[in-house]
């Protein structure tokens, strides 16, 4: 069976993902994308992060999670970084927000799972 072409990610979803990543980068104490991208271990290039933050491109879910993990758990914190507990909560909020967007189809998967649940007390 041939694969169907995926629907493009809506501009609104791309903008939300970009804003979430931008807020998280700033919360980690990185004022500029350059500073974040130059940090050892950064999982994306400067241009890629710019594209994500501007909403011109969307990261795949694994790429998004990798960036969140980097900013929250791995990158050295900048001088203006939020306290660690706040930054971790910000990271959880970022992932939760992303998973609720239609872009990653998680909400649709949850709906499908709910529809497929067996009827309680239903026999064979």
C-alpha cells in the first residue's frame, strides 16, 4: 500500500512551537540563538533553531524533545536563567503544550484509543 502524503503542519502550530522553544531558550538564560547554538552539545544548528523559532520549520517530535532536554537538563545555565525548579516546570509545560497541538497527532491518537476501548462488561 502506498503511503499517503502527510498534511502540512499548520502555520499556527509552527508559531506555537517556535514560541515555546524561544521562551524555553530564554528561560535557560540564553538571550540569543547564537549563544545557545554555540554551546557544546546543542542538538541543532543556529539556522535550524532560528527557523523553528520563527515558525518557518517545525521540528519533529524527537527533535523538539531533544531541544527541550538540552535547554532544561544539559546546557549550562546562563546568567539570566530561571531557577532549576522553575526551568524544569517550564520544560514540562513546553512538552505538554506541544503534545496537545494537532501537529504531533497525539490528541488524535488519544481520541482513537478512547474510541477503541472495550465496552465494560461486554462479553465475547
